[in-house]
């Protein structure tokens, strides 16, 4: 169902790509690397006036007016490009499929790239407002579904929880959503159970000192560590994607006992890192051999080059700001306003069987199904996929999404 844009938001208009202050290259050719790797039927464009952003999006099914919208939200370190296999098949099912570069990523501009800049613009509720503004600017009064992967999954979850009138169903991928945080006083066991600084102190005290990756991602040096790593950005991204995929045979996930340092230390080092290592140093030993790279069907080097090109320009700080907001007291207090609220639209969960993301927050996978989502329709774990499920096994994901959307359209 579509409608007219609200008068308080600017109507979408296509804009030309303009390099920003954080770009270190200029796109001068009309056909860039990104466009060369898009499937036929996918359009790349910029839309101005989205909650202070000029938002870059990929879309399919845009040729036919009046189609219901499906919104695809990527995670870290990803882009709208991560949905390249999904866009056209869902458009063929009758939808206007929209995948933006979210705030802090890719060709979307208008966000503050400084570590000491406007952190709160990256808080969860403002990311939900970005999604709402994009829908309205494109002429949609609601979305048939919002679909989020990795860090896009909690954004999708909050979209559905806060505005079920606009987001009529939700698909959570890789990252489960266990509901808003409980309302508990500081120092209370319920509040301390997931307090990241407290947890990190306990991890540091282990016989093999460790640290949580989100603490590291919130540090001042994380962006430089990755962007300027000795092995080069392309090699870093290759190792990072490989390490969390089903191609890495060491990924054999299992449920953890709880939120203790000893339990969380069972996670791979890309989640619970060695205390003295950067993320680039952490994944470097998992760099696949040249023959493995050459035969990688789900992420050929030409596709990986799109990510390398975009992150070379922008760096990672925009995406890292999301993690920093995750344990800012003012932000978590804002989330507690909705303690006890549930997602009451149809919901489904999809992940790869080799994805440790299912269990990285002990108890969330179970709470999502039993409490957080009152109309939960199923949890689907796909063989042959790790964390990057819609890239590793796109056909299986497309089939599940199409069936879920069909059921909601009845």
C-alpha cells in the first residue's frame, strides 16, 4: 500500500553523487565498480532529505507504481550491496524492494564521521526514524516487511516494536532480538548481567585475558586499526568475511550457559578477542588460501572489491558509532522506556547453522521466540551458511522470505 509523502518530510528526488569530507577518492566515471556488480533490474540512486541524510539505496520493482514496500537493512561491515541477490527475486514476487546504505555507511552522506562528533545521531531510535523517513520519501505509507541482518536485525526489530502500524511484519536475520532491556536500578543484578564494561573487566581477568569485540569497536583506535592494517584493507575484509562464514570449518556454534566471562570466552575470537589484539590481527590467521578465494562462489573477489572501495573512502567509524551507542547509559535508559513491550506483528528468524551470532548473547534466541515476539512464525537455520546467510545461501533465504511474505499477504 502506498500513499503521499507527509508534508513535514521532503519528497524524494534523485541527486548526483558528491564526494564528502571523509572521502579520499573521487568517483568520476559514470559506471563505478558498484554499478558493474549489480544484477540487471537493480537501480542505484541517491535520495535527499531523509532525517538529515542524503541516502543511497538500491532498489528493484520500482518500475511499477503502487507495489507494497519491503525494506532491507544491512549490518556491519556491510552495505546495501549485501542484498544484491535478494532484490530482484523479491521484486518478481510483486514488491518494491528497497535496500539503503544505512547511516554511517557507503554512499549515504550527512552523518558525522568524527569519533568525537555527533554520537547520538547513531542511536537506535534515530536509525528507526531514518527507515521511516525513507519510506515516506519514496511514497509509501507502510512497509509489508522490514528485514534486517546482523546489526540491521535489531533496527528492524525496533521498527516493528515502535511502529507496528508502519512495519507490518519483520524478519530478523543472524542477530536474535530478546526484547527491550528490563527496567532495573544501577547495581541491581538484572542491570549488571549485561553491563559491557563490567563484563569486560571479568574477561580481562581470565587466565587468557580477553575483551568483548563491542568494547573494542567502541575504542578510538578501532577504525584506524582496520582501515590502515598491515595486510591491507582488502585482505582484512577477506579474512573477516571468511572467519564468520561456513567456509571456516571451526564455526560449530552451540548455546552458552549464560552471561559470564567464562561462558562467553567459548565464543570465537572475532566476538571475544584476545586482550592485546586488534580485529585485523585477530582475523589475519584465518585468511583463506588463494585457491579457496578463487573458488569462493558467494563472495568472489570482484564483489569483495565493492566493499573495499567503499570502506577505503569512508572508513569504519560510521558503523562503529552504532556499537558505542549500544552501551551509552543515556541510550540504554531510552530503551528501558519500552521495557515489557513486545513485537506484535508477524515475525520470523533466519540464520546459518554455522553462525555463532545465534548464541553471542546467551538467552536472546530463546527469549525472542517465547517472549519478545508474540506472533513468531519460526526460526530457520540454513545449512551451508555462516553469518553472511543471504550472501552465502541466497536461494534458501529467498525461498523463506517469499513464503513468509506470501503468508502475510493472505
